[in-house]
């Protein structure tokens, strides 16, 4: 049974760097979308790991907006190490089937050494390739692997109404890195893309162009997108930030979806008491049943803490 004691994650001393040399077989046969969706739907329950620059901002509850502005120096990224194996064990103990990592959130800081920016772990004091650690550990544990990637990028100026061809190529180059350096990836989860009025829309960053890129690199990587659209025009699986609310789609909408929830009161860990685990086991199990009954995979956010917390 899921216990809230499993849900505060921490770090321990480790600064091992993963060498990015994994090969992806681009000749693999593309499976029918319906099969990929059914496999995803049958996972029922997965974890969301919001772990990025905001983990180290440590803002109080009055100032906490759940995202970075992209102006924080790379030196703010200062973990003493990662215990990603403990994250994977949390998933297994909770009977989850996989986990998603925020490889780059809206602030633009990258948890891998990206060739296309110096705003990444390689420019910080702790150069651990977190993406590499995450993928390898979760794969070895038999868990599904999802990569979250934000199209909105404050640091690199990828915002609503101002997207240039150079910025689109920047996004495509980074997506290419994520889908070629780490072996097969089950899901890529896009956010900050027509999610609300201030984010780049599908005219700023054409969905078809990103779709073709993903499928050319990994044809069986399922595209999950933060959108409440009741069609598959801009996602293979629509994703809703339910964030603790009731299931957001109409009860009659039964296509495969995913929707998130928070075990804390916000996406990122903070050392305020208000940021601790606030949801009971009974509540989580009730939400899991509700989401699954609508053909939606329940994605529970369990943000890692800092070491020793």
C-alpha cells in the first residue's frame, strides 16, 4: 500500500557523470498509435519529478510562484548528489509503473550537458548528468521513462508571439539530444506550449514540425502534451494539469489522457512547512480510481527534497 512516508525524496553524496553514448535504433518499426496509447493507459499510475532550479530557490510561500524566471545563475544549481535509485524505489513501493523528469522547465536550465546552451548542469558546480542518471536507473528498475521538456523558455527568450526560426531550431536541437543520447524513451511530455495565453502557441512553434522530428528519432516515443483539447491535433495523449482538482475532462470524454495531481501543495519542494506532504493515502487512492475510470493515467507529483531534509 502507498504510504506518505515514501513520498519525500532526498539526495545523497554522489557526483558520478553519465557518459552520453547510448544508441537509438532509428530503423525500429513504428507501432500503431492505438497500441502505444493502450500500453500507456494500462500503466494507470506514474510519478512526476519536478526537480530543477526551483528546488534551490527556496522561496517562502508568499513569493513561491512554482517556476523560475531564467535569470537565476547556473551556480544556484547546487545538489550534493543524487539518490535516483531511491526515487525509483519510491515508484516501485507505490506500485507506480514509471516516472517523468523535468529535463528543462520554463526557466530554461537543462539537467543535461546541452551543446546548445551554457545554462545547464555542465556550467554549475555539480556537473552530474541528471537526465542520464534518471534514465539509466529507471530503466534498470524496469520502470517506464518520461522526459518533460518545456517549449516556453524564459532564459533563451522562447516566448509567446516572438519565436524566431533560430529559436525553433534551438528547441529541435535540444529535443534531438534528449532522444538520441539516452536510448529508447517511452514518453516525451511537452509543456508551456499553448497551455495558457502567454506561452508560445502552435503558430509560434508548429506542432507538425516537432511531431515529425520526434517520430524520425524515436517512432515509438509517445507525445504527451499539456493541452485540454478534446482531439489529437496537438498531442498523442492530451495531458491536463489537474493539480489536485477533480478530473478536468467531461465525464463522457473517454479517450486516453493523462492528468496530474500534487502530493504537496505545489510543484517544487520548499522548506516551508506548507510544502510538506498534505494528501492522505485514502485521498490519493480515491483520485487514482477516479482518473483511471476516465481512461486517464494518474501522474502524481512527488518533488524531491534537498539532502538531509
